[in-house]
């Protein structure tokens, strides 16, 4: 459903630009099979076999890591808004990590 909604939004608001040449197509294929594909497989494994609360909390660090890398590479600027957003992400992760999960009560047997 997410992909369908993304396609609809793309068709409404964006201009479609296809890769030009085999190098760009190889890059798209490499991203799909490499980092993006691996990310989906590892996320699926983590959801099925890992600590879902920790996984959800750590997922919020991805944009923070991206921003830090962009700033470090000189492609971004550490503005007040960026710093405030980064602090809020860290605070949210700390709060989410401290919340104790309540055990789910077992359903009563129907006689």
C-alpha cells in the first residue's frame, strides 16, 4: 500500500526522470540489490526475531546519522533547526528506550 501511495504522490507532484545510460541503470540495480535490499531483509529479520522495541527506537537514528554525515561531508549546515531536531530525536529515543513494556494478558479460554 505504501508503494501505491508513493506512486500516486509521485505522479501528482513530481516529474519522472529515468536513468540515462547503463551506468545509471547499474547504479539503480546496485542500490536495490545492495544497501536498500539488504536493509529490507535485515529489517524483516529484526522484526521477526529481534527486540522490536529496541529496533523501533534505533530506527529513529537513521535520519540523524544521515544529517551528521551530510554536515561532516560539507553538504549540510548545522543550523539551529537541525541541532534542535537532532536533540529531539535523541531525547525521543532515550524516552522510548526507558519505557517498560507491559506484558500482554493471556486470553481466557472459552468453554
